C-alpha cells in the first residue's frame, strides 16, 4: 500500500468511526413505572407497567408489564447503577407478589428478577455516583442504604416522626441526597448521605397537586424532575421540574395514573437499548467497511487513469 493510499484509508476510517460513535451516543432516556397496570388493574391487585417518558412533553410509551417469574408486581421506585447500568426497582408494600423487595428490571420488556426482601416499606430509591443505593424509609423518616446483593437495608441517622407521605429521593452529581419528606408543599431537603442529617432546605411551591412528590430524578444536565401525585385511587400524576434555587415547581405534562417511579437510563446501558446500540454498531461497522472499500476503489481508479497504456509507455521509452 502506497503512502498516499494509506493516508486515504486512514482519513476514511476516521470519518466513518466518528459517524458510528456519534450514532451510538444517545441522551439518557427517562423511565417511569406505575404501581398498577394501565388497563385491567385494580386497587386490590397492584401490577405495574414500565414506561419511557419524553422529558420535554411528558408523553409516554409503554414498554411492558412488570413481572417476576410471570407474576405481576407493583414497583414504587427505580434506579440505574451508574457503573453497570443495571436497572433496580423496589416493590410497593401493596404489591400482591413479592412486596417490599429489591428486583432487577429488564428495561426491554419489564420482566424482573428477585434480588431479596428489603423487609421495610420505601417510597423511592436513587443511586449515588459511586454506586450506593439509597432509599427513603417512610416509617421512620430516614435515609436508608440498600445492599444491592441481598436487598437488606441499613438505616442512616436518627429516626423521626413519620409524615406517611410518599417522598421522592434523588442524588446529585456531587453525591448529596435530595428528598421531599413532607410532600409537594413541604421542603426540598439536601441531606448528608453519611449521617442522614439535613444540610439545607428550600420550600416547595406551585405544585399541580398538593399531596406528594413521590419520585425524583436528576437529569444529566443537573435538572431535577419529579412525579407529582394527588395520592388518589387511582392517583392522578404529573411530570414536573423543580427549581433548585427557588423551590418553584413547573408542570411538564400529565402522566399515566398511578405513576410512582422516575429514573434516567443511559442508552447503551440497558438490555433494551443494548440491542439498539448493537444494531447501531453493526450498521456503523458496515458503513465503515463500505466507505473504506469505496474510497480504495476510487483511489485505485484515479491512479489507473493517471498511468499511460502499456504501448504508450513503451513508445516513450
């Protein structure tokens, strides 16, 4: 291979690789789940459904029913491990199957597998950047940490009088815990994950429903989203954004009834999107090979045109 040809091929590979990489890098998707099925559910037989939400409009696309071994479950919190991309969930105490348990969820289908019992009710879960899974303990108004291998829970800090309101919890990029322990009209508290102590708080205002913010999730850009609920049966819910400086809540749009979870999922890190990512890589690899072959062919054609026919070359000699 001549030096000129090597330069052509290298340039073509760089362009094609950049194209493939750009296609594979996608913004995280916002996932949610309902405690009851969107259709056919009843207050006495909770069985949740998994959704993908457009964070700009709150429009949803249903992924599937949440089930463990074919049995429906109701999930009250979901979170994504920041290093492995595994999607974890905690079941509601009202779930008719596997209540108060930690599960792993396939984001492609909603199918789940059991990790273990938490043995305590929770209202939401969230991972820290270093992989610690935190939860909000509704019975004691405490931050808790879940062992992702067993499901067992360790309470952090001092318990206090419970408000019995489903609180949301999330962790920012710095590792600080944010929680809404008194619902949509109480404070948004920033807590120390090591001690559970309140570091600061702001008052929340302007919520569409005055009952609860049952789930929280930070976007990649640091925006705080939440699920605002009227805690009815079924519960009317809305996707909202929370201003971290003022506490003002802005409604994005309505969500399916009984929505009770929220988490951003990186595209390449779920079973669902691994398939899409693999497809992208296959397409990108095919495009890369095609571009290289085409480039080599064009180069050789150009080189052939520049060379004189054998007879003419002999005459010149």
